[in-house]
C-alpha cells in the first residue's frame, strides 16, 4: 500500500521523488531531469512557465499513481 499524501509531499520537496516512492524509478529520474532542465531554462524566461507546471504535475501524478496502486492492491485481495 502506498500513501498518496506521502507521495505528493515527497514530490513537493523533490520533483520525481514521489514517483520513485511509488516504484516508478525511471519516471522519477525523468521528472527530476526535466525539472532540472526547466530550472536552467529560467535564464531565457521559458522556465518561469515550465518549472511550476512540472512541479505541480509531478505532485498530482504521484498522488494519482499511489491511489491507482492502492486500488489495484485492494482488487487483488
């Protein structure tokens, strides 16, 4: 069982960590890399748009994925 709140909070503090907590290692690494590149893009202003979008989407995705994992676990029991 995965706690959706914990997954979202982990992604709040470190983009991609919630995905790693959910067992999606590659997705978490990709999220972290995309977020890091987005931070670098702030020097040409596009990062001011992409960084918050990636950050919020990462939290939402981690929460939603944890809920989905829990529903699958409950249906198997």
